[in-house]
C-alpha cells in the first residue's frame, strides 16, 4: 500500500498543539507547544519540531527536542513554555519566541532563543526589551507571532477578555483579574488602561536587528471594545499569527469561543484589519450551519495558522483528546484562498494532508477519527462527565466510554469494492449489550450491522460492506445498546 498520512500527523503518542507552520528551504517545519500524554496541565514538555519535505507532506518526521525549558534563566520558577513561534532573522539565523509560565499564569516576559538551523538545538538569546534596556512588558505578553516582512521583523501578541463589557464585573474586578492573568502590578494595569486600546487585544511592534529591542510602543490592530462592531460574534482571544499573501496581511487568531481559528485582513501590517471569518473549528461548528450542540467532537481551545506549501495553502490546528484540555494533537487541512481574498471554512478530516482519501485497506488506529460525538458533547474540560473520548490506557491509545448513539466518524476512505470491516473492541467499564451500525453518512441509513459480545479483552467483530469500486465516502460507526465499549482499531480487508 502506498505511503499515507492521517490526522494527527505527528506520532500518535506525541502532543504538539499551537502549531506555527513555516517553510524554510525545502522543508516545512511546525513549531508548537508540547503537551504530555494524559497530562494534568498545559505545555509540560520541552519544545520539539516536526518537519516534512515541501513536495511530500506524507513524510513527517520528529526532529527531536530543539529547546528545553531549563535553558531559560526564569526556570524553575516558571517551568512551562507556552505557544512559540520562529522567524528567520536578517542575519540568516532562526529565532524562537515564547513566554514562560507557571500554574498561575505567564511570566509577563517574552524570551528569545536562536539557532543557525531551523531544526537544531536553540540557545537562549535574551528577553524582548525596551530601547532603554528594560524588559518589554507592555500589554498582554502572550502567544507571540512573527513575520520577516521584507527585512522588517514584526512581533504580534496579546490576549483579550470581555470583562470591561460584562456588567457583572466592576472596575476593581477587572483590575484584579488583569493582575492575576497578565502577571502585572496594579500600577502597570492602571497605566495601560489609560492608553488607547487598553491592556487587552492584539498588538504589534517592530524589532531591531538584534531581534530583542523594540523600535516603538506596541500598537493595537483590533479594537478592545467589540460590542456593536464586526468583531462582536468572534472577538479575538489569543493565538496571534500573521501571514502575508501577496500585498495583503492575514491575521489569524483563536476567538473567544475557543474552538475556531479566525482570519482578518488588511493592506497594512499594523492597522485597518477587517474581520474575515472562520477558517476551521475543531468541532466543525458553523460549517454548513452546524450548531454548537451538534459539534462533531468535544471542543476546546484551538491555535494554529496557515502556510503556503508547494503551491497549496493549508491550515494547521489542534484537536482535543482525553476529557481535559492538556493533551492536544496537531492536525492540518488543505484550504483555499479565493480570488477575492476570502477563505471558506473547511471541515476537520481524518485524511488531512494525505492529498486525498485514505485507502480502505489494512489496519487503522481508531483514534484517527475526526468525529466523536453523542450529540451532548461539551466545550472545554469535563472530567466528571462520562462521554466518548480518546485516551491512553496501559500504553494503548483507544476510544473509551463509547455509549449509546456514539458516532465515530472517519473522513474519508476510498473503497476498491466489497470489503470486510473488522473492529477491534472490548467491554468498557459499564458492561455492554449492543451492536455497531455502519453508516456512510452521519444521518444516513445503516449499510451493515456488527453484533457485539461482552469481551474483557480485545476481540474482533466484523461485517461485509457492499460498496462499489472507487467509492469515496465517510465511514461512521454508531454504537447502539446499553453500557459502554472501547475501540482500538479498524481493519479493511478488500474482497475483490
């Protein structure tokens, strides 16, 4: 069988969210945070990068650890490195920007590391600073995004909350929360409140060639107060990222809704951005009118960006696993930028960067499903709720707590004709009594039925799918019955 790639495109035991893709030379590199499998907080591990040849996005490799939290002088007071970005400086070296954090929030400082190669071992370089040498701590030091704009290095960053437009918050509430979230003193908060744009919202600033010193005071690029504006339904929250497409600037961010990546455009890098729309939601919310209650999986924060790779545009984002938000995985989809500059929202899929559907032959991990829903899936962490989710148990990555009417969806497979479908399953914590219906559409009629037993260890059950040759279709496995099952693998065995 020819080489294929699916979502997540990283190793299945690796969790690299907040991905920033960049083409450097003949490879595309994805830089992100690094979550721990079954972790109990964000960004517990050191930075790694994944890369692939620009002409073969099926051939991803992990380039290993490129930078350790212990290399930052703020360690161990701050142990986690939040979402980073990398930019190539005018000196030909590669600069990694990030902020350190602890369980209470960020350090309020941007750190910088440098390396001669994009995948090598970065070394600590310094902190972003003001022209007088003092630390640059203006506004919300969070989620850096960078661009080398024809020799001009621009840094974008920021965070936003709606406290100033929510009547239940007093001014003192707002001050307290800003001190807590942003790691600022009361004096810093009061000073920034009086400046245009306030503490919140995305900002940008130019850097000197030393890649540390800012050239001017950071300026806001999107309004802080959004009621009655084009930003009201999808306000900026975090995850600043910037790309230049032709002569136009695309600002990509995670909205306050959390699950979606939004874009805005401008003819200028530092002003006049106009709301564009959603590029992707990790629950497909909004796609073809899908409502939040019908999200295709449990949703949570999202972070990523777009990149032009070998003549095509792609969006990189992350999905949620477990019932927490601390083990997120890298995914990607092809997108289109239309002649008028708009980007239609794309759906989450299992085939992602494969360049087409997956071949319905051989064994696939069940956790590459792109839809995992029982039509009561929540947003955010929910450890107290029983619901289908992806988890690692005893070093096996499985779907657990599959209960009645759980839809496990894969998009897309191409069949060569009639095929036997095996599912590798076992009983869950609540003894099952049911069956799996096989559908080729979410709301379609079943095309096959797989009767199940109550095995305590992994066991195969199967059905015959009578499909035509060259059929490209989603595949939905729908559990019906009592109790719960767990699912590890699916296997396709062509019969012709």
